[in-house]
C-alpha cells in the first residue's frame, strides 16, 4: 500500500470507563479492536472531583432519576460509591481481557473528568470514548469528555454508542484526496474485518474528479483484497454530508478533520450524527 495511505499502527488503546451504557459499549469495541490488532488495552476510571466538592456542601441533594426522590448527598457515601464503581469497571475490563486473551491495565485518578481522561490516555495510539457519559440519555450530542478529546486533537479518537459491534459494523470512510482523508482510509483498512464491506464516499469537486479518484483508489485497495463499494457526493456543505450519512445508515464513520471540509464542519458533523466515529 502506498505510504501516503498508511496510518500509524495501533499498539496501545485507552478506553474511558464509568459504568454507563456508552462506557460499556466503548469497552466492548476497544477490547475487540485490541484483540484484532494485538494491542494493549488500558482502562481509565476518574473519580469526579466536582461531585466530591458538591457533596461537601450542606445544601446539596441528590435526586433519583426514576423516582424523583431527594436525598442528602453525603461525601462519605459518595466516596464509597465511586470506589465500588471503579472496582466494577476494573472487573469488567479484567473479564473481557481474559475472554479475548489481550493484555490489559487499569488506572484510577481523581480530578476533573475530561482533563484526567485525556492526561491518563498518555501515549496511547487510540482513545476510545462513549459519545455520552453518565448524563441522561436524552441529551443531544457529545458528552463533555468526548468534546474535550475532539478539541484537543492529540491522537485518533473512536467515539462509540451502544448498539454497534466492532466485529460486525459496516464502515464508511470519507475521501477527498487530502492528506487527512488518506490517513482516514489507511485507518479504515487497518481496523476493518475481512468479511465486512468498506464503503468509500468520494467527495470530488466535479464528476470527472470523482471518477478519477475512484479509479486510483480501486487499484490501491485491490492490493488489500478488501470488498469495496464506492459512492460519490458533490460536496457543497457539511449539512449535505450529514444528510447523506444519515440516509445511508453508515455504521462506523471514519474521517479526519484535516480534509478539504473545514475543521469546524467536521466537528459539527461528529457532534450531530448519532453514529460511532473514528477521527484520525
């Protein structure tokens, strides 16, 4: 495969854990990728310092989501609850690592959650996050940790939501011949299972350019033996792209924020669409 379409090999994957449904989905996806890529997996659990500070306030109460009952938020009870959650997260990581026979480690830190997760990810080649955390499921868009990782842009990030399997998801990669899209294509080819079809959405300025891009890509990808389906979209705006992705029900979307589309439009797209996204 030509050098410009290669991506950095993933040897170390970090996943943020908080016992939410999005976090459990992230762990499953991260573990399956670690098995597939023979990578080490690190689980990260952060004790939220803001919650602990609130618990010290005499006026602070906790309202149960489903019963709406109000209880005094006690600092010692919260401390115990966080320890229990950390233990549960570590046990979930241990079990799935044993099942898939992958190397794992677990880290607990205390602080502001988004900052601590980004810092704890350290030198990981890929950070896996739930699109949302422990906030109510009706909340739209990315959670605070996912938004922080998106803004930082220090490493590839995989944003996951429940309902998708790393072994079965279809993959859609955006390609416009930019350096960023070449890296996205390389990443997609690295992680896709051999029996899963790769969909390439070519974003050409003209029909002639799109046809030429498809011809060039078909020669490159044929060397990998991957099943590929090409799609063409004359890109006029990020909104057009968003409508198309929703229409085709893309599965995992792989893209870069260093494409001919503006970085702001890419970030808006990731925030708005309710699909798993790999940003490289």
